[in-house]
C-alpha cells in the first residue's frame, strides 16, 4: 500500500461527505471522530486550537476503509488499521511534514502506527494511557443511592463547570491550563443540557457527568468528575447512572463511555451500572522526532 493512497484535506464538509457513511457504520468504534467532527461543524474549526484541523481518508475500490483527523495541538486520532495501512499512513503524514505529538486509536492500531512513526521519524512512542470503551447494556443504578438528587446544570453553574473541567483535564494528565477551552466546552454543554450535576441534600453540587451530542445514534458519557475530597461516596456512580438514563431518554441507540484501565475502581463501577466492554484503546506520546 502506498502513502499516496491516502487523501488529506482541511475541508471538513468534504471529509464528512466522503467519510461520513464509513464513520456512521460503526458509531461505537468511531465515537470520538463522530463527536469531535460534529463539534467542529457546529462550533467552528478553531474550537480545539488556533490551527486548522487536518482530515484524511483511505479509499479502496471506491469504498472508504479508514479515516483520521488531527486538531492541533492534539494527538492524531485514527480508525482501526491493518499493519500495512498503519505504515502507509505514517509515510503519508511524514511526507506532509507533520511532527505529531502522539496518537490515539484502538490498541493494536495505536501500537502499530506508533512503531511505524518511530521508523519513519525517530519519534519514540511513550505510552500515555490505556483505555477501554464500554457500551451500556441494561442500566442498573447503583445501590444505595447517595443522599441528594440530580439536576441539569444551568447558566448559573457556569463558573463551577469551568473550574471542574479544568481540574478534570489536569487529573487525567493533560496538564492544560486553557481557560478559553474550558469556557467554550462549558458554553457548548449548557446550550444542549449536556451536563448533569449531583447535588447534596443542601443543594451543593458534589459531582458532574456530561454527555456528548447525539451523532449517528450514539451518545458518549464524558466527562465524569468528582472533586478529590468528595470521592468514594457514590456521587460519580449516581451521576453516571442518571446521564446514562438521560441519553437513552434522548433516543440514543448506543450509550458509550471510555475508562482509564489504570483505574480499577471506575471500571468496576461502570460494569456494575450495566456497561459492557467493546474494545481497548491506547494513547501514545511521541518524543524526539524529526520533522521535515
């Protein structure tokens, strides 16, 4: 397979017109690509950074068989690839002169692309995170339910959501201090009722769980966050169960979420609620690469 078999573009509409059917054919495995491109379509191309995103696809015998995107400065996101396709994509992107910060994909694809990128550029792959994608089966709210109740976040909660989103991003190791991104995320979620708060008996919010917009019949739970001093009391499980119910109420055929495999507590919790494994994903950072 040749590097020039891949097609790249900065035109989101063109990318979606050509690759949209392929992405929608497996909305679970393509959930990130579907939700991010929907965010770019509705909120603008610069919502994730100042540079224009790059999109690409592989078409074989008139059929799209793989796709990728990158919203600088974020990592490359790519659909499942064979070893030959991973190698050709690495060659394609290296020829374009890109110095990638990392890659996120299904575990085998991420490992295969990371190795191909190392051979092409010298960029040493450093494992960042192992993830598991889950799909909701039969929703089973946790028992006992912690004291308090759920409610949709409102405009008056904006400052809290901005702060909690920033804390969540730091907790997962991204080390970002981007108040503009946190504000944009918050405003977008408030516009469609995309965050549910669990509040204690006195009305104080103690946890939050978010939902992505519905795209291709799927909604993903993200993020789930409880401030460190309030963890271990069942708030996150209750909030997750509530947004999972809400996603079903909003018509989602598939309700999805990702977990960090290094966190056995959250993995066990989500399975007790009714989530079942779909596939494992991996995230790598690249260090010491050359660029052309």
